[in-house]
C-alpha cells in the first residue's frame, strides 16, 4: 500500500486525500491465526509540515479466525482511524518510526500495526458459546453428550471422599461419640 508524496511535498501545509487497497498477511495473535481478507481498504489524507508527514485516515479490514471455545469459524471486521507521523530517514532518530522511501510511503506495516492494536484478545462465536466437551470433544452448541453427567458424578464422589478424610468435624464427631461411650 503505497502513498505518493509528490503533491504534498510541493505544497507544505496542505492535505491531500488518498485511497488505497492492499493485502495484509495473516497475523499470529498469541497463537490464534487471524486471516485478513483481501483487500484491506484505506482512505485518508497526507500533509507535509516541511520536516515530516502526517498520515491520517480510516481502515476497514475483514478477517476470519476461530472461536476460542468451540473452534468454529468466526468472521469479524476492524474499522478504525489512524493518525501517524512519518519522519524522513535523514532526520529520523526514532527506531520505532515508519520509514519513507523516496517520494512514497509504504503504509502496509503501519496498517498491519493498527489492525493488531484493534483486535480483541479473544474471539468467540457468541457470548453464549458452550465450547467443546472436555471429554469427547463434541461441539456442545450443536450436540449433547452424557460425559458432563459422568464428570459431575465423579467430582461429587471425589468431594465426598475428601470430606470424609479431611473434615475436622468428622474427627470431633468421633471424639464426642467416644466420650459418650465412656460416660
Ligand atoms: Zn464458539
Ligand atoms: Zn462429551
């Protein structure tokens, strides 16, 4: 995604509109694959101050990923504004700044960064997603299985076993009953 700077360079202080489309590579978001659909649409304006370029505008990107709970496909979109400053390499002291090549700026990296900034940390297909059964792996949104009953049953049994062993009142109860026998 390249922006031509020649008009802005000739007329410092004046804003020049641009509209570009391009592809953004898939993003690995903490292990989740974010597949950015093509094209990503970017509209904005560029202005030369005499020493740097201000590039601001709006980007629209649609993407596909998986629900964190049931792994079904999730389609989402990012629609956000950006406002960045580009400083020519010769006066560029900041390592983090985006670079300029000749009379053009390639905004692809900046657009990718802005998409990443606006992605939620976790995607789910719906707020009510029930996820997968931890036992048999079936999608609990579409299917029911009997595993959950078994899990609940065995956890109740475990709880009962723990209570018998560790409940301090069980010991007290034993002491009192001993006293009763002695009395
Ligand atoms: Zn889901
Ligand atoms: Zn199951």
